C-alpha cells in the first residue's frame, strides 16, 4: 500500500527527515513511534502531499505520487486524521461527517458508511445535530476519525489519536481502530502512546532525529529493551 524510499524533507534550512525508508502492506496496522521532534508527523505530511520531499520516492498503491497534491491523494482513497482531533467547530457533527464524503457520488454507499460510523461511535449519532465545537476531546477525536471513514479510505493515517484523552477513551478509540481494519482498511498510526500503539500494530518503526532507528513486529518492539527504556518506562 505504501513505500517510502530514502525520504528527505525540510522546513526551511532545518532537515526533518534524513533518508526514511518504510513500508506498509495492505490491511496492516503499522505504527511510527519516537520522541518529540523525531519526524513522525512530518512523515505523514509527506505521504499526504502536505510537504514535498526534497529527495526520495513515495509510492502509494503502486503509483509514484511525486508532486501530486493532497486532494488527488484523497481521491485515491487516502485519508488523514491530523493531531488533536481537528474538526470544523462551527458546523454540526452531521455536517462534519458529510464533508468527509464530499468527493464521492455513490449516495447509497455513503449512507452505508454513515451507518457504520454511527455504529462504532454511537455518541456521534446522539450528537449529530450538535455543533462540533461543543464536543469533548474524545468526541472530537471520534468525529475526526469518523470524517475520515466517510471517504471510504483504502489507507487511513492517524496522527496521535490518543493525545490528551483519558485512559478509558483511549481504550475505546483503539478498539474501534481494530474494527476499522476489519473493513480491509490499511492503517498507519503515529503515536506517543507507544505501548497502546504497539499492542495493536502488526509492525512498527522507531524514528530518531529523522531516521529509522529500529523496526520490527509490534511484539518485538514491545519486548525490545531500548524501546522499553525510552517509551515504556522499563
């Protein structure tokens, strides 16, 4: 589904990624963990076309995307839920969800996907007429993910889906991520909550200073002493 080859990216004169190589196979959950400033979010921005790489190749579903803009990547079935559960605060929950499907014409399938979003996030159905700005942090994160699902994505990227949320809400969000994967959605997670991310991931990558420092299965990285010391309090 995704292949990054020797990706370099910069913000002005500051190089954020230094030769990142990684792969995500179809129907996998893959996570990227690492300390703040390691390049995790930058990697997602490059994949989605928000930041052009200065060097390297991004291949999505067999296509080299080059300078393709984000809206065309969305039409390829790539959805991106940015950090912080960002929503359109002055629009209703229902309007936010419908915006997720704005590039689609298949009305019957859109209704099916809306029903699925309401099934896995019942709170969104209850609050569908509420302004998104009145939602709690956890509800906003659910809405952000739900809006992504309205695209009916093949490939879903989520940036820090547990950020700032209470442990019970984190558990709920991650249980839903596992359900989403069952719909043959490939998922790439960026997370500070390394333990939770590695528990659900098939594979993971550890970024440090813009480079891949470690990679392996979720179980392998959970058991890795360096990962335990750095991220798991071991």
